[in-house]
C-alpha cells in the first residue's frame, strides 16, 4: 500500500526555499513509492489547522518544512490523532532538526520517507495543553521572542543581536521561582529543556535527554546584565554550563515556574516563540512524539 504524506510548508522559512524544495522532494518520494501532497501556510496557526485535518483526510504522516516554531504548530495540530512527522529544516535555529540529524537534501528526505523508520522522543505539555518539543524559557529569552513576534519576514541569527541587547537593557527579571517536587529556587532566568541544544553551537542543558521522561531544569542566579550574558554564552558555547557559578540544575518530570514576587509580568518562550507570561507548569510526556528517522 502506498503511503500518503502531507507536506506543510512555511513559505517564508529558509528565505522562501520551501517552494523550490517541496516539489522536488515530492517528485523523488513518488519515485520511491510515497505520495506527497504539498500545502503552504498563509497565516499564523495555519500549520496547526492543516495538521489537525491530516489524519481525517487519510494521510499516514506529515512532512514539516520550517523551523522549530512551524514544527511546534504541527505537533500541536495533531494532538488528537498523532502520526509520524518528518522534518525539512528551514528555520533559524532548527534545534529539533539538529538533534535528530534532519537534512534538507531532497534525495535524503525521499529515502527517509521510503524507509519509514519511526523513532520516539519525549514531549512536554503546558498546563494550557500546548505541547513543546525542545524547551520552555522564562525571563530574558522570553523577552527576546516577544520582541520578535510581530516580524513577518524570515528571521536570521543576526536579527537576534539587537533584540538581545534591548532585552538586557529592559532590566532584569528577578524573582523567577522554579519548583520541582521538593526542590524550590528563585533566580533571574529559568529553562525547562528536553534537548541539550539551545540554538546554533549553544548548549545550555547538556544533560537533557529526549527519551528519559524528564526535563533538565536550569536556573541562573545572577542578574542578566550585558557582562553576565556574554559570560553565560561563553560557557554555553564551550558546553560547560555546569561550571558557571550562578547556574543550578535539576531533573524533573513536572515543573512549576512562576514569579509571585516579580514586580512585572515575566515573558515566556516555547520552542523559540513567544508564548505569553508566567506562570506555567510543564509536564513530561515520555515517547509521545513520533518522528521519521532521517538518518
């Protein structure tokens, strides 16, 4: 029986490369015995809508073109009827794609679809029901994504530099409280992660594992000043965050993050996109994400 895959592509990701790649991948996949139907998103949340309809329309899996934000939409869209997801990385950071070894070469993607080898990874779920594949951050990085949320053009790594500077200058989000079971601590930045990678060569949570049913939870206990940010990025680039004196780590399957003593709302990012403000509760869903192994 021929498998049917719905390809959902964000047309602005990768500077518009999805429109060239998707038809070529569909052609090569057809030669390998897999039917690929292409649909392009045209508004925020459209990927989620298309993913939610896919199972009812008889598709066997999804092929997502885009970055972590696009993939987050697809994963959330198929909550009710999960199916295997294949990835063509066309975003800025592509954290999930790098973690699993996904590539954008059409022949490579077509062969992975033909093999149809499914692997499982953990997901996280917030108390509002939203799923995440990589991490939830509160404080400084939430402020960065809030500043980026109104952009309609593709985002480059260079776009983050002025955004990061402005986020630092807006002040410090002190009073972020993290509770993991009996462990409670208050800091200036918090990250609840499934993946070691945070973006590019940066690793904030090197001990995170996507198949152990736990998050690695990082808190930073010093004000996020320009100098502190540079220091943290150096440690992260060297994959040595555990040696940073102001960093604290723990593991937990359920994490509560709030900021009852903070004098202003604390912004939150989910898989690199702005997602509102604290409080949030994160729950691990072991093995809940099905991926087509790209290797």
